[in-house]
């Protein structure tokens, strides 16, 4: 286990006094129910060589496009002009003024993502990205959710760089080099995210480099490879009772529990519970990202989320119950909003971000052979954090890492 010298504190846990701001409604979350897409249809961007296929969301472009409109808007509470603002609050009524990154929503094909500042944080240091591309082997969907580490400066930059690099790398890998396995694409995405986060040290204090957690998912034909570093999580959510946590936190609590020093409940109640043992950044511990191949028995959704979601709702079954698909409807963007809203309703202590990707085994054949017992969830694997090493995906055979996380989402 890595000592907590950097980053030394919880990423964004509920016990972290991140801000002296009062609990206020997050700016930008008021929605017109008559408008199913309040973003107005976020534009997607082409990536890769000129003329290549593929689309991805672009959080950076959205922030720049809306910056002037948001920063010059009148106070949403009393209508005072921006000229009366003092720092980040209204000079007349004291209401916190909206910031560019307070609330952003994306919908891309069958997938959606929502990121929100939450009720207590001064700013949003989470980021999310989605991408899709048609290939001869079927459509590939890719998503990433990253959470800037609170104890390091510029966590917002690290999360944005990592999430967008993951998605862009997967799409570019396909357009530039042709067909690839999901293992190879997951390795490319994780490696690019690690490189992008580490590279930010060039633009600041090398003694205090930015850092972020990372989650990524790549799907095709009903199969997926998910990967993670840190304590952002990946869940499988389905209406057939198979909902489960797929990732295992890289945190003090999880490692202490795995070592048998404390029970999982005791470890997660400890003040050190959220201290990270792995992260992405210039000073990150060496070693690969953990990953998992997954092919479900029936349809459902992969959920990638920051701890601003699972700190409030850690159980996979409770998360699945929020989805409209379990009530005979299918509204992926509405479901993403509902997950964020549920975290805010429970206190919204932290930035809250989700990405939802549909996954249905009826969409095509499996990407790998089934195990001897007939199952197709191969359990944990390791992928190198090196974008050029995407052919060197290897199975983790250590006892600690081949134990599946608990299905009740209590890791």
C-alpha cells in the first residue's frame, strides 16, 4: 500500500470540509420538463485522421462556448448585474453565482453523462466524456468519468485531461489502426488518460502535480472491458437481480479490509477510509490499471461514477432501482440526471458525476471464450498504463486481485 504522502487526504469524501459555502442549490440544475435535452444538443466532434468516422463529447469546448454567457449573466436569485458581484457571490443578495462547470449534461447516441458541482463544493473537479464509432465488427461505445483529487492543486484540469484523452485515444486507435480487441482499446484509453494527467506537471509546480481518479469503459456487441484507478466506481445495473459493483476501490479502506486488519464496515467508517492508494498524475504509484472483462446475461447499463454518487448510494440494487428502464421506460439522459439528483437529495456533499452505457448480450457475439463453468465474466485483469503497450494485456493471477468485489456494492 502506498503511503499517503501524495495525495494525503480523501479525494472527495462526505467528511471532507471542502468548502465553507452554505448548502445551496447547484447552479444550472433548474430544468424545463418540456425540454428533454436542456443542453440544446451538445455538439459532438470528429476525431482521428481527417475524414475518419467517430463522435465524442467535448466538455472543454462546451465550457468555452458557455463561459461568456454564464459569467456575464445577472444573479439568478435577485437579478443583480454582474457588476455588483463580489468574488463568486452576488454583491446584493449574497447568492453564489453560477460557474461554467457547475452542471453539464451530454447525450451521445444510446449513452449519456451528467456532471454536477454538488451542494457543498466551491467548484466542480469531476469530468466525463463519451464517444462512439461504427466499425465492421459493430459499434464501439466508450466512456470515462474522472474525479480530481482534492488534496492536489488543479484537480479539475487533471480530471478533464484524463477523461477526454481516454475517449479520444480509443476512437483514434480504431480509425488509425483498424480492428482491435476490447482489451487493446481499454489499454489504449487507460494509458492515454495516465499520460495526459501526468503531462500536466509541465504547466505548474512540479512539487504539487495535479492528480485524478480514473474510470473507463469500452463496449461492443454486448461485451465490455472496464478499467479503473482510484476510488471512482463502475457498476452493472440491471432489472434482473444481477446488479453488482464491478470495480474495487484503490483506497486505504479497501486494502485494510482485504488484508483482514479490519472488517469492511470498520474500515469504511475510519477517517482514513478515502485515502487513495492509486491515482493518475506525475507522482502516481507505478503499476497497471485494474480492469475487468464483462458480458451480462441480459440487458442493463454500465454506470461509471465519482464518489459523490456512491458515497450516498453505494448499493448496486438501490442504484438500479432509480433507472426508468426498470419501470418499462427507457430514458438514458433522464436516468443519468436521476442518479445525480438522488445524490443531491441525500446531501450532495461532493461533486457528482455519472456516465451510463447500455449493454445487451443480444447485440452480438462474445469477445472472448467462456470460462469452463460457462460464465463469461472473467474477473479482474491488469492492463498497462502505457498507450503503446496495448497488446500486452495480461491476466492478474494474484490471490488478492482475483477476488471479485461484493455484489451488494459495499466495497
